[in-house]
């Protein structure tokens, strides 16, 4: 891989790589160690003597217990999962249909519509959250999971469509034509021939959409108000900070446990996730 | 798989419903309806509503009257808004340079063959997939004025004698949020650029090496030009996300100390949701729109140019 002496390999590869891994992963280590550290150890000033902040000799599950017994953390976990799954499912159906239509059917304004959907892909949530909050209130969706289930697809569908178009374009036209000659209708050809070929794309879009909706913050922050309705990121933010007091132990435990479902989903589909990420950029 | 499926098609008399689905235009229309309805209802309509809202003096619970450009005039003269605009551009420019530089470096490292490569790549992406708000809390805890592990380390290395109040000083607070944004963005750059690097044929580099090109020359004359299209798209995507960023600042500083670290989105939130001045908040977040539009136009033109080449 690298020609020349051994020290070159260290200077050009191992040391920079170690630096990157340390920088990128240390906050997670810090999150984990704080979650299991008793309060007495947590709140020691940075310059106190004989204090090692990187390790604990008395690990405790106190913060986790606090989360599940004193807060609505389990409800937040359930809300987040439910919202992420349903909005991902809606977005996949819409994205697959729209991607198929835009990449394989001839109809007027196809180009314009494609561009329009691409533009909505680039609209950040922070541009529209104030008028959207009003609309949600007018539809009587405020403070319900549906306010998020219906709005999350606005940033998931465009990227699912975009990704699926790439996959559908790669399927040879002959495959569909063969099926049609054998008597399949357009609908059947799409459902039984084209979509199965694009399953890897659907998985990529799905896992990417799931992590994006798990990650969403500002809509959930603005649309939800009662503690029992909240998602993990919003619940942790609003219920574990009272005024200026941060409950760091439960906060870090909540951050850790709130990250685990995404991390698990991600670890099963790393390859699909990566192809979704890069596909969503390249189109 | 395809063969099995085909054998199930025997549909001699087609009902009317199917004839509609046989027409390409009708089928396209039906397939696009759900997407167009959802995007229209929750993107196009709120956009129009936002513009209408921004020219009234509406507050929470009060419909408000038409006031023309009064809100825009007001924010134009608002020193906090001006700081927020300056911060947004500074934040975007500085983080983008670092994300691109570090991301490219990491991509080049990951493009080599080494043991545990797949594993390393999976771990490198973690900052990008873990919910930003949750990981930013870990950073806030690391930057805590009294219990900062960073201060602890610097103190024990003998680099500082007194504490550094990371989030209490305007400049240090800005640096802190910039660091967190770089931390979160580097994996996205690295993995996207790595995908771009993998499409470059190694033979090109080998041929140049045989001709005596130094590693730096090979990078500059072969890798970089071939990587440029991917780089452009990744940078534009990232710029949009960074300009519109909310979560990192909201968690790290909440716009403070003394409104010194606001971005467009956090200030719009503070005015629109915090104080309930809906129309002014809408005007602040819409002030982002011209910049976003410019970037989107550049991106569309660029993609078109690449596609037609």
C-alpha cells in the first residue's frame, strides 16, 4: 500500500487514522462512561486532585433506572420508533411509485416534475417550520404523532424518489417488454418485474429514511407539546433540563439509549446505508 | 425470479380499471398523486403561507393585518439579526473548508487497503447517523464550564492554569459550535468522496507513477480533477444543510451568550416560537431563501452540465 520505510507508514497512515478515529469516536465514549458513572463522581470540578475522568470504579445503573422510572423515556422511544417506521413506509411507497413514473414512463411535464421534486429535496426544514406549525394547528394535528408522520415524508420522499430513479433507470427496458409480451399489464410488470429488481435500492432508501426521521428535531420540537407525545431527542432536551440545571447522568443515558436503535438498524445495513448516502448525493 | 413471476400472468379480459392503468399517462398520474399531494400540502403551501405570514403582524393567536415589508425592514435594522447573518456565513464558510479538507484526507486514508477496513468505515460514519441532538449533548457536557474534560486534559498537560469558559465567551462559543459541526460533517464528506475515489481507475495512477509523477502531482493532476464533480455536489449539499442548521446551536448555546451565536434558524425559532412573533420569525427564516435559491440554481445548472457532457 505505501512504498518505502516503515516510519512512512506510521506518519502517513497510522497516526492520521488514529487521530481521526479518536476525534470522531471520543464523544461516544464520553457519553457511555457518563451514563454509568455515579453522580458523586460526575460533579467533580475539572481541577480537583486525584480525579480520573476517563474511568469509573463504581459503575451504576442509577441513571438508566431514573430514565425509565421517573421520566416518560419508554413512551418517547415508542413514539420515535412508531413515527420513524410509519413515515418511512409512506415515503417508500410514494418514492418507489414516483421514481418508477419519472424514470420509466413517458408523460407530459415529466422533466419539470422531476426537477420540482429535486428542489423540494433541497428545502431545509428550518425554512418552513413556522408557517407549517400554523397549518398543523389548523388541521388539528398539533401535539399528535400524525403531525410528524405526515410532515416527515416531505424530506424523505424527494430523496427516496431520487434514489429509486437511479435504480429503475439501470433496469434494462427489455426486461419489462418481455413481461408485457407475455401478457403482463403495465401495473403487473412494475410490481412483479421492476420493483423486485430494485429491492437493494428500496432497502437503502428505507434504512436512510429511518435514520433521518429518527434524527429529526425541529418539527418535533415545534409541533409537540405534551411530554407523553414527545420523541426521544425532544423529550431528552425538554424534560431532563430544568431551567439551568442539566441532569447529566440521565441525559447521557438517554442520549446513549436513544442512539442504540438507530445504531442497531445501521449496523445490520451498513452497506445499504452507504449506498443510500452516496446515491442520494450523486443521484 | 422473473421467470416464475411471468408464468402467473394470464389475464385475458381486461376490466376498465386495468385499461386506465395501461395508459402511460394515467398510470404516471396515479403513481405521482400521493407524492405531489404530500409535497404540495406540506412544502408548497407552507411556503406560500410563510410569505403571506411575513407581510402581516400576526402573533400566536392573533390573525394580524397586512403590514407590507415592515417585518423585513425591522429585521434589517435589528443588530441581533445582522449578527446572525454574519454568524451563519462565517459558520458555513469555516466548517465547509474544514469538512472538505479533513473529509478528503480521511477518504484518501480509507481508500487504502488495510485490515479492518469495512469495520473502520462503519465506525467512522457514527457521528453522522447518531441523532445530532443527542450527540451534541455529549459535546455540551465535554465543554461544560465547570466539569469540562477538555479543560481537565489541558490542565494536566500543563497547557492552561485557569479554566476556559468555552460556552460563556462569544468567540469561544462560536469556535465550539464550529468544532461540533465539523465533527458531525466530516464522515459525510469522507464517505461520499470515498465513493467518488473508488470510481477512479487505479491504472491511471499507476501509469502516472511509472512516468515518474510524485504522489502529490498524481493527486493534483489525476485524482482531484476526476473527483471534482462529486466534490461539487457534496459541498453544495453540505452548504445548504449548514446554512439552515439549527440543532447544534440550539443545544450548545441556545444562541447565547447574549445572542452572540445565533444562526438564521435559531433566531427565527427564538422570535417566532419563543416570543410568539410568528410573522417576524417567518420573515427571518425566509431571509435565508435567496441564498438557498442561489445554491440550488448553481447545483441544477451544474448537474445539467455534467449530464449533458
